[in-house]
C-alpha cells in the first residue's frame, strides 16, 4: 500500500508473486473479435432479434432489455426514499444487475466502469483509483461509498480500500452512482459523489446457485449460494466465494509480481412475515492477500453484521432503524528505507454505527424526511520506524442529524430544502445544506437545479501521521488541519426525447476551499493551503434499437483549476489534485441473439491524465479499450460465457507516474459456467 499525498510517497511496497502460466493471448483476442463481428454480421443480414421459439431463460431469469424498465427503476440515493430513476433530480446513474451480468464484471470496481459519471482507473492487479468529478489522486477521499447502508471508507485516510469490497456479483441488485455532493443526506465525505451498492433480498435469491471458471488474469474463481425458507415469509441465503488473480505487467511486458487472492462468505435473512414490520439481518467475513517482496504479503481481514428494521406508521408515514458493526484488520510489512528499518504496520479498526430516519407527508404538499445518527470508531495501530500514526490508539465519535422537505409548489414544480448537522471530535460542528428545484416539463421530461455545501472532514493521515517515526520526521500531520469545503452549483435534464431514446445531461461548477496541501520545510506539514474550481458535464443516452437490443453512449467533460492560496505554499503547487482525464467517452451495446446467445461489447476512451511525483509532472497517455462478453444459455439451468477485457492492446497504463516500474493493465480473458436450480 502506498499513501501518496500531493506527490509525496510516504510508504511504498513492491508486490510480488510468480508469473501466471503463459496464455496464447493473440489467439484469444482474434477469437473474441471474430465472435463480435460475426454477431454483428448476423444482425445486418436479417437475423431476427425477436424471441425465437426456444424461449429458454438464462439461469438468472434475465428479462429482455427494456429502456422503460430502466427509467422506472426505483432509486434511493437522492432522497433516501424510493423514487423512479426518471424522476430523481440529481446527476444519478444506475447500474442494474442485468447490466453487471451482461458486462462480465467480476468485481465491484469493474462493475463501476458501467457508471459513466465515474473515473475508474486500475493501478495494479488489486488496486483501483475511483472518483467522481475530479480529485482522483491516490487517496480518492471525496467519494462516499455504501454497501447495503454500511459506510465503508476507512477513517485512516478517508478513502477506499477497493480490494476488500466484494459480494457475489449475482447477488447485487443495483449500484446507484450520484455525481455531485450528497452531504445533506449522507454526511461527511459525500463531497463529489455517492456510490450506493444494494444487494438482492433473500426472497429473490432462493435455490442453489453455483459459478466457476478461470482464465489468464482472473486465473480461477468459484462461488456458491443457497437460499431457502426458515418459516412462512422468512427467507435466508448463505454464500461463499474465492478467486485468484494473476499479476499485471510493466511496460516491457515483464510480470509485476503483484497477484491477489481473496475469499469471502456471508448470509442474509429477510423477515417479511409481519406486513407492519420488515427486518433484515446480514453479515460477511472476508480475507484478502496481496504478495509483496521477500515472500511476505499484505493481508486484509474483516467482517460485518448489519440489522435493519422498517415500520410503516400510516399510509403517509414510515420509519426505519439500522445498526451495524464493522471490523477490519490490515497487516502491511513496510520495507526498510533510508528513514528506518523494516516493520509491520497493523491497523485494527472497530466501527459501531446507528441510524434512525422518519419520513412523513403534511397536507399532500410536503414530503419530510429527518433522521439521527451516531458512529463510534476504535482504531488501534501498531506503528513502524518508517511511518506512524500518533496516538496509536484513537477513539472517535461522530454525531449527526438531518432534515429535508420536498415541497410541491404546483402540479409540476417541486422545491427541496434540507441540511445535515454533524459533530466530530476533530473539527466540531459542520453544516451541509442544499436547495434543489425540479420542473416536470412533460410526462417523461424533467429539469432540475441545485446548490449544495459539502465537507470532507479530517482523517488520521491529516492529523496524526508521522514519517519517519522519530524526533525529526520529514512528514507530519497537523492538529490545525480543518475540513475541506465545497459549494456546488448544478443544472440538469433527464427525459425521453423521442420514443426509444432517453438521455440525461448534468452540468456543474464547484468551488473548493481549504484543500489539503503539503507545506515544504525541514518537516513537510499537512495543511489547508489550496483552493480550486472544477466545472464540466456528464451526458448519457440510451437507444432501444428494438426488443432485446439496447445501445448506451456516455461522455464526461472535466476542467480543473487548483491554486495555492496567497501567502501559502504547496510542494506541487496544487498539481497533485488534478490527476484526472479531461474527457471520457463510452459506448456499449447489449443484444439478445438467436439460439439463446447474448453479446455485450463495450468501448471506452479515456483522455490523458497528469500525475505528479514530488515536483515532477508525468503524463499518462490516453487509451482506447474494448471489453466483450458472449453468453450462451444451454437451458433454463445452465449458462456458459466467455469474457475478454482490454482486448485492443497487449497492455496499457491507466494510473501512476509513467516510468519503467509503472504497472500496466494487460489484455485478459476468462470463461465462466453458471448452474442454478
């Protein structure tokens, strides 16, 4: 694990593992491309895409692709209450379970590539950098991620450890991605966006499910789930999964020896026996390992248990309570350096969280939601001579409350106002208000505008880090570090412009203050010396060519200007926070073919990005890539598929300072078989 703050690497390990077995990748690429072009030839030469006499469904009971179903899909991330995607007044994209399945995504970061309002960059075999609307600078600390209501960023550096966030992919119901601030409802760190990952209920995952396969990078994997009934309308499921992923490569094609493996299991129980009370209990345990030099490895272990209770009070009122406990363990051997001998950095974190919310209506014109929350973390670190967090043991409390009112101004005008109030042990009280206006211009067209404030509260790396761990460190956190702030202005449109074509357009202008910086000196001090502005937009469109054939296009534009405040200083002059592509273009097609085949090609083009190392700026080249999945439903219980990823190049750089030791992402292929009874 490398912590990189404004271009300063304070801990750097090189991951190692023997190279995977060689694969004839040229043959695999040719075969997959041939399948793609043959299928397209079938389409233009008159093969009907309508359902044939053989109506065998896939093992997962997939429906035919439907634009109407997508627009009517309920989302909860915008209002904390279900509302149709077409009516949600925010820059939101929804990745459905069907899209995940058809894409061949085998991990949550891969599935997030389907949300075109994100910048998803793979840095190594087990490392991703993911952000929305900029600031994809290693720590990615302005994006809030939730899994079934559980907040999963680490308070160590307020970012995400993506290689331990996992589900059985077949059990994911949808992923909602809101680009733009969500602090009014979700609180600190929901600055540039919110990712809300929701799994299916136990009722929707009954019976036996088994998957297995392997290939060149995803060398081998297996997963199983069984769902049953405990009592009348009380459903359960249990699952387990395991995978081995091989190493990525350097620019010369040699193995980077950074292979990754992980196992996870868990359960879910949904009690729907009482129509006035719905109870869910679920939990997971996992272990993840990444090889590093000298035969040792980084280890991540953890588990969680979540309980939710919802209760309808009346037709116009309901309430819910969610409690969870989360435990994470991180073991990282830190190599010796000029600053000190080797040591093992160990982080043991316990998180206890409670959230209550109440939703009700007044006079049919006010829809009010309010809630209270409390989070307690107990963080225990074993420090090393090279890097330390002081104090080594820290207890931290976060109190919060929010209220939001959606007011019906007229039959087609809606005004929403709300705010969140939080109190944390670092900075005291923080306020995150927002106002939002929606106009339903037509039955299937909606315009919206919003002004919001959000904050990124300090993490332990801002306040407590010392590197090396001695009397004269070269890097130190500061007790004077305050929250980073954002004022965001947004304008958007969503609608069906003509039958079978829907589009969503969002534009934004963001003002940031008190951004993290590094003040140079004999000891580099973490401070709030930067400010900045970003502006741009996101465009998506879906075209229902015909029944069973859906085409999706997306485009992102981002402009950034980060500067040092007058009289202050920063090692990289604010350049570290602009490691983002100015343009991204996406094109996907999903089509049902005769003979129970389906085909899903996906192109993506990502613009150049600048990456800073110290004071030196490097440029990651732009790249164009293609992923393809071909699936075949042998009968109603069995499906086999072949997935090719990054097919257009042997390997390419996505993130990291360009050099001979920068890891590149290689072309890969894997096969998969699914049995469901």
